[in-house]
C-alpha cells in the first residue's frame, strides 16, 4: 500500500502574514483533504528561520490539537529532536497521545541538528556520534515504558528507575527514525526503526545510495524490508493543471519503483483546497490504482 502524508507547516512568516500556516490549513484545507490522506506530520522547532520572532507552534501541542480535529488520520512528528525533552517525558507524552488518539500515533524522532536552538533554550548539543547514541537509548527507554508497568533502565547517558507511565497503550507507538547521515543515522534507522524518514534532495542517485545503506543494515540486523516503512519527504508545490499533475504522478511512480512506501508532502502555503483536491484526483488516485493493480 502506498501512503500519503500531509506535512502542515507550523511556522508563520512574511508569506503567511506571520500567522502559523497550520491554523489556516486546519480551517480551510484539511477539513476537505484530510479524509483522503493517511497521515498528518508536524515539525519540531521552537522559533522561525528567517527571524527568531517568526511564530513557530510547539510540536506536541499542535499535533494533539490536530488529533482531536481529524480523528481518522495517523499522526507523526517531522521529526522530534530527542534532546528537546527528557526521554521519560517523551515516552509518557507518546503513550498518552497514543491512548487518546486510538492508536494513531507514530513517534517520529531524530538526533536533532539545529545547534543554535538547543543552546538558546539551555540544552546541551553534543557531537553527532553522541547524539545518535543518546537517540538509541531514548528509543529503548520509550519502548520499555510503553510495555512495562515498572520500568528501570541504566544507560550510558540516561537512566530511569521505576518510571511507571500508566495507562500503557494497547498498541505501542511505531517509531520512525528521521536520518540522512550515512555512517551513523541510516544504520541506526535500519536497526531500530519501524519507519525511516528522509527528505528528497533532487537527485535519484543520492536517494538510492541512502536507501541501499538502510537495506544493507536491515539485512545485517536480520530484519526484513517489510519491517521498516520507507518514508520520503517531498517539498513541492501542488500541481496546477493536467500537465503538472501528470509530471507529479510520473515522479511519484518512479519513487514507488525505488521502494518508497509513504510520501510526506510539504506543499507550502496553498490558499485553498482546490489544488489539493486536484492532486488527490489526478495524482493520488491513479497512483494508488496502479499500485493496487501491480500487487493484485
């Protein structure tokens, strides 16, 4: 099954009159298009990129708000920086949202990258190798706290002692590792992830190389490709007209052939739902139909 995610920007900037884009999308776009998408994704930062004064809604609060508004879509962050929150708190928040959403939450998480933001908020920002070792412990703590009523853990970086987090979810959240680094991040995603997310950078050979590293490490850990959902974020405007729709369809078909399971689509700041509905009809529909014909 090919899946489609809608990435809704929580940022506000000069192109949105400094209003968080997700608020407008939840008012005028997602009510019409969310029923056709499989998931909604929200980024995790604290302030904007053009200027620190640009609004940027907090990721957990926003995704919980969306969960209540749209009860039929999966929910994921794109992606949490693990260093922004203590591991046990992350585990507790994740299990709570999983329970409240009816098992629709996936923990999208990574090692973080925006050093200035970490330091501004008083958080440590160690070198990448350390951050990924910490990420591995975070995932281990989360899975332990989701499945054990009396969990304790002693790692090199984090520890918990009898860190009960009731109510435990009936279904543990899936974990999607956001990573692009070929030496540490991609092997870790293959080892730990129920999903792997990276961003399309415009070159097929680049994606293939990263994909193959993940596949090689999946085999190394005696796992199967089907154990890991391959998610690819694409930043691209919605198509306008039949020609652009056909080009978009051919582009996504090519990526499905390369093993992509779940497209995470960042369409920016569309003014209305019309172009998104065209995308659903002229791109998503035909792609899903052709995929179903292939596997049937």
